[in-house]
C-alpha cells in the first residue's frame, strides 16, 4: 500500500515539528503571534495553523520521489487526530 499524498505519517509529523523547533531555537523568525517561549510549543502552534515552511519529499518503494501536499496533509492530520500533535 502506498501512503496517500495528502496524508502524513506520524514520523513525518514528528520530523516537521522537531525540525521547525530547531530552526526557531537557532533564531529563525516565528511565523505566528504567540506568547509562548518554548521553541517546540511554538512549532506545534505553527503546525496547528498550517504555517510550516517546509516540504516533505517521500521516497516510494519503487524509488520514485514525490512531494507531499503539505497544507492539505496538515489539515487532514489535524482532522484525523483531533488536533493532537
């Protein structure tokens, strides 16, 4: 079975949030207005708002590389998992 292009795996979600938290910790601009100070919490909030400035490239079993529709995939993740990250 091939994972749909409008869905994220739990591993991809973890990678997106952790990579964004690292960027924030290293001084990247924060893309939302928030009172939170913890980079991980800021990254989670950006994810909830669908403002993650990254691309997910998935390698399929046949070696083909595909780009995931990140905005739609985040919306589907939040809907499927009741907003839990």
